[in-house]
């Protein structure tokens, strides 16, 4: 859900950015973080706790709490609340503590 | 190894203000910021500030952010900015290691100002990790920066100024705020903010807290309960509220982990938000040439962080041989502004807290 009308702020429609989320072609807008683009689509579950695999969403939005960590372009533990969305990104929900990557 | 005179960690109100005064004094600096933009938490604050004109009263936080960032960008030769950069190591010889674009960078600095700010606290209750439960400031970012709503129905936990202001801003964005709950027996924030909410028909329930959250993949409802004078739940007063979002606004704690890393003497001071460094009147920590400014040395308003930044930038520049031509006048002015911001009953806890971490110059 995106804000369309606001008494103080204006949110102009920006360029659409296509990306892949868990295998599906989806889109957000320029200026979105990965987390905000997913949130706008109604996706709140971004990650899982390492041991009990409990669903986790973002909490702090300042890149501090690690509860929004996802796999972005094969790289695990990306803080999606402070990472800008880019065209063509491949974003996956993370299920473990992350695997080594090249 | 890159050599710098001054590295400022954190590009929020304190860090930006410090860079400005250092530049005005003739000292170059490098600002390191882990977000992709400068401005810290001001970038989401759509409300107007209180205080005096010197701290931009009657100006919205989002506009103050622009002013502070522009002030620094005026000195492109003096102030270098690295965004998307996280400090991963800090050592007593003032070597700083940075992570930027998967690259590991080493910097040797003569002086360091740590202005990392604070993070929102969490509240302990069953299922408090469900998606849909956020820090109030995080929701403010989502709404006011990204233009995305957290959900349809929200309950705010905590009636301090952040809780009250963000509740109002949620309503401005079109979200239904079902109520604000407050564990204490009285409202924590300014009356003017509370009255605004009450006029809009939002109940502020004092002596109430969250007992548990329910939901499988995301938050579906919460159970709130009345509290007795010892803040224990009163049996039989539970009430279930259907919500898809819960905002937690129960205070902030200083982001002081980098200070612990270099062995700065610290103390837990609850009125300042948590673990904070001992500092002298020049904002210098127990490690020589390592200074602090803003919420990292005690959680206050952004206005105080701005003035602390100015003061610390001025002092650090002077200690490295770049004394501002109006040093004495500015020093007195900044000190007086801080004293003024901390005066009155709302500043009492801060005043007491700061006394607990005051270092005498002679100790060093």
C-alpha cells in the first residue's frame, strides 16, 4: 500500500524498477529500499530466525537489527531496509545464516 | 592506508554539524555513513521542531536535514563523504577499518568523532518478533521517506514524544490508530502532542501494556492488559485488539558498540538510554583524541545533537591546531544553547545523567 495523498509530503510517481522476488517478476519504484518495495506489495516476511525458523520482518529500518536480512544477487545477509532497489535485482527470502559466496 | 585529520562516524545531525564547524575552522574531515544518504533520522521527521531559532525551531525535521547537508556540501574541498560505508573496526591507535562496496579500507586518523546515534529499544512479550511489529521510528521512515504504509490498523506502544508524534503521522498518512498504550500511569510526552491525538479521537490508555502478540506468518492481533502500580499484569483485564501493525516506542539506546571496541570507559546510565561513555567538558572520551557527539553519549532531542556536533567540531579542530577565529564566542554560545535545551523539568533526567558520566580533565 502506497500513500497517494498526504497533507505535508508529496510522493511523485517515479520510474518503475523490475526485480525478481522468490522467483516471481515484481516491481518497485526508484527510491525504494528493497524492504519498502516488498512492503508495498504486502510482503512483510523478509527473513527467518536461524534456529527456530520463525518469520521475521524489518524492525529498525536503520540497518541495525538484522531482522530484514535477505539474499540479494546471491549475496546473503543484505540489510534490505537500507539497500536501494535496483533494476534486475534477484531477491530471495533467507532461511539460514547464509552461505559463502564468490 | 589512507591518512585523515578527522574522521566523523555517522552522518546524522551531530556528525554533519561537527563537520561544518571543523570546516569553518579550517580542518578537513571524512564523514562515514552506513546509510545510502546523509541526514540521519531527520529525513523522516515531518513535524516542526520546538526550541529556539538557533536549533531551527518551527522548521520541519526534513527541512533541517536539508539545511545541515547543504551546510556541509558547501565545503567540497574540506568535507569528504562516504555513504554506504560501515565502520567494522576501530582501534586505539585511531586506525579505522571500513567496508564499502565489498571492499575493505583502512584509514589512519588523528582524531575521531563518534556520532553513531541511537537505535530503538524492543519490548519483551511472547511473539514480539512477528513481522508487522516495528520500531515506531522505522514505520516513520517507511511512511515518510518511502511513501509506503505499514498496514491498515495499528496500536502504538509508548506515549513518549516519538510515540505520540508517529501516531499522529500515521493518521496523516491514512492509517487507523486504534489506541496508544502506556505502561506508566501518566503520558510521557508533551501535552501538545497528546492533545492533538485526543482531539482526533485516539485513546491513550495509561497503565496498560502488551501481554502477547498473535499471528503465524505476520501479526494478526495483540492482547493488552492493565498494569498495577508494580507494572505487573492485572488478571482479568486482558483485551484482544485486531491489528496488522504494532509500533514499539519505548525509548532509544545509544549505539555505543564502536566505543566498547576501542576500550573507552563506559557506564550504564538509564536516564541517558543505556551504555554511554564517560566524557569531559570537551566531549572527549577516556581515549585521547576520540570524541563523541549526539545520542551516542546520551539520548536527547535532535536539537541537542546538532549543538553538540557544532561544539565538538569546534573543539576538535582547535585541538589539532585549527582554532576558529570566533572560538571563544562560539564555545560560550554552544554551551549556553545546550544548557538552555536541558533546562526545565523535561531536562532533569538528562542533567542528572550527564553528571554521572562527567570526567574531570585531570583524570587523563
